[in-house]
C-alpha cells in the first residue's frame, strides 16, 4: 500500500458533516453518532480509540463502531501493509462480501461474514496517514451490517 507524499496533493478535505479528531489526525462522516475517546493503559503499545454510537430508533438497533490507532508502532506505511495483509487473509478464510480501495488510494476495506457464523458480519477499513495507520471496525451479530456503519467506515480520511 502506498500513501501519497505530502507534496502530491493538497491536504485532505473533510466533508462539512464529518467528525474531526481533536488532534487533526483524521475525520469520519458519521452523522447522528456520539463519540467517546480513550487511550489504553499499555505503556509499551498504547492504543487510541474513538467509539461511535447511535442510539436505537424505533425498530432499528443501537449502532456502534470504532476507529483505533497505535501511538508507538512505527512507520505508518509498514503498519498499513501488515494490517492489510492480515485482513486479506481473514477475508479469504471467511465468507468475503466486498473489498476495495479507500478514497484517495490511502487504504483498503474488507467486508466479510465469519465462516463459523454466517449471520455475523465484520467490516474493516485501513487508512494510512503520515503519522499513523487508522483502522475502522464495525461488527454485527446475527444480522447484516447496517449500511450506515459501512458508509461511515468507508468515509475514514487521514488528515495528519
């Protein structure tokens, strides 16, 4: 996976409705979702997470997904390649539904049903930034993934 060099293009622009990470690292278009930011306590491999949640409405269930990145894992390009390779294997070893390139060619996404539970689905999007590799993860249990979860994860955009 190859990230664009800073001189290749103007800085990424976020949609007006997008949530922007307070440090300017990424944005994601997830209208109607609330957020909670946390950092793990692991000093050797600290992970940042942003949890997105949308309350249940009528007959629609509560929706949630997360974006995570690791603060000390080194080169973003190397980390992106490693994560995409792992997800490509997971896609092949499960029941693949869809995969493709993320906007601006800075990552890939994978959507599959678990081989041992075809009613549960997983969606991962991996985006390479200048500083970090960002991953969006959404899951469903015994139901297809809600289209708004897939759309949100596909909108992940590194702005660092």
